[in-house]
C-alpha cells in the first residue's frame, strides 16, 4: 500500500481548500468540492474513449487501493473521491485525483 494512504484523517475545510487550489493549479483543471467529495467530469468523443479512460482509472485505483465512485455514460465519466473510513476528504483523495488527471496528460 502506498504510504500516503496510511494513518489518514479527514481534512479540515481550510486544508481542503489549500489542496484543491494546488490540485487545480493555474490550469483550473476542474476538480470541485461537491456534497462532501472531490468531483470532476471528463468528456470524451465516444464510448470507446470513455471506457479506455475508465479502465485506466480502474488500474490506478487498484494500485492505490483507493476507489472512486464513477458515473459513466456514452462520452462522459464523472469521478468522485472521498474517504469513507474517515468520513470526509483525505489526502488520499487528492493524491488519487492527481493520478487520474495524469492519465490524460500527453
């Protein structure tokens, strides 16, 4: 297990804002705080591209042992991270959100 996922705790509101600002950076990559989770919608040209993304994301989630909630449709996938066992958002969620963004960087 990645050491980042050990001894995790729910982050405070101030910590979440700081991590969210760092995650989105100058590019405003689109992660938002929605109903107690980090959420981002990804758009694709077709179902094949959407499923390729979902499969790559599944591999990352398996490697990290930290799994998001997904809403998948023809050309869209909405990804939601929160840490159920701490009852909030943890550093693990930000780490995995960054890993998901990295899947689409060329």
